[in-house]
C-alpha cells in the first residue's frame, strides 16, 4: 500500500526533525514494530548514530518518571530502549531495516459507529467537524469528540476502544466520559427525553452535568444500573473480571439500593456487595490520569490484565498464575519493556515473544 508507506515515511521524517506530535509518534512506533518494511532516511539526516542515541537517551530519561518503585531500574529501562533506538538508527546510506523488539504504550483512538451503521476510525482524525446527524454536529478537537445540538430525532452512536486505545467523549449535555482500553459506550446523540441514559462496558470515568429535570443513568453490562445526581465517578466492569466496582469522587450516585457518598467504593462480586468508605480514590482513576497504580499489594494476574489491555498483548503463564503481589505506581506512557523491568523483584521472570508475554516462576 504505497499511500500507507508514504504516510509513515512522512511521520518518520517528522520524528527525525523533532516536529512529530505525541499522537503521531505513538502511531509510528506501533506501526513500525509490527512491520517488516524498509523506511528510507534522507542522506542528509543519516549522520552519527552516537549523536542520535545521545539525544534519545536524554529524552528517555526526561520521560521516565516512576514513583513508589525501585528507582534503579529507570536507568536500565532507558538503556534498554536506547538499544532499540540504536538498532532503529542503524542505516545503509539511506535506509534502515532494523525491527524494534518492544511494545509501545497505548494511545488515544478507537472506533465510532454512527446511527446508520457506518464507522469512523478515531486513531488519526483531523481537527474539525467529523459528521452531522439529525441536526447534531460531531466535532474533534484537542483529542476528544464532542456532540453539540438538540437533534431532530433520537439517534444512537457507539464508541469502542480496543486493547491499546483510550478515548475522551463529551456528550450533548456536556457530560465528559473517558473510556479505558477494551471498553465501549452507547449513547444518544442528543438528550431530548425525560432522562439521560447511556450504556457502558469495560471501564469508564464520568463527569456528569447535573440536571434536576433529566436524571442521568448508566447501564453497565446490560443489567447493572447506576443513577447519577451530578457527579464524578469511575466504574470498572470488565467482563473478564469477576466483579464490578464503582468509585465515587464527588456528588452522589445510587447503585441499585446503595446511595454512595464521596470517597466510597462499592464492589459487587458473585451477588455479594462490599461498601468501603474513606478510600484513596486516586487509584481508581489513575488510568484516566495517565498512570498505573497498584496499591496495597495487587495480585499479578490483575496487574497483567491491565498491561494486556493497554499494550494489546497476550499473557501466558507457563506454570500457572504465581502467588505474588505487586505495589507501585508508574506512568502509562512507558514502553512495555520499561514497565516489566520495574517488576524484577516479584519472584517471576518475563519473556517477550512478539506480542506474547511469557511469565514463569523464578527458581532459586
């Protein structure tokens, strides 16, 4: 596909010139690691590999910010990525053919399905009007989709974020919704009825605009209802988890018969409910703020499920799930290899084979 190669060649040129945006850089990294193609570099830019590497090491060190972890691994992670960068810059006069053996972090993107069934990729939208439906204008600006207008009739849209993607939507009433990787939301393009109802699966963070005339409802996984009274909250409801967890930051929500107050978290698992108060709500919304947060000792299988969604990888346990826990915070813009190097003291070993991460217990 010449057009695709031209597009990524343009991104490669921007990368070398230092004018590439964060979104373009992530797109280039993810495309390049999955290809077995040659990317051409202009001879004028095929200069010292050492100079490129030195500049990249500085940039990597500036980006590698880790808290509550062993800080020694940050430098090691930088060197690991630098090795990939050095391979990336290895050239034959005007071309490079090396392949990066790492997995880039996820990025903004997903798929928008309109009322008529047509689909629009959100991975590479340009700012401006995306479409108009029944009098409602859909625009893309500052990395988010916004719906504006009262609409002539009821029409429903759906946004899905696969593994390795997240996205921010502003609904027609001004409510903001952030979708984590592996999630979806179905919603009307305008709220003209007696209430405002949306359906979600996976994980989503809401900042709901208050309205006494139009209560806001969230239907989770076709059967779990949340009534919202103008608030900020997070709902975690992946189908590969055995629980649904709702965390309230501000305002008030009603989950089934439970009325939650700020700082409370309701977890339902196998028909049993547990309500906790005065919790640290930052952990529940860490993903929305660009971080992984594993506090109080998080089981390795839960940690790995989060990594699998964000890096779009498959997790394989060679000897069953190890009985180990992990605690720490790290940024979600790190590469996969940087992240797993921060887990070397968990008593397990990791092997990356393409997009498959093999995990085995360490033997003494």
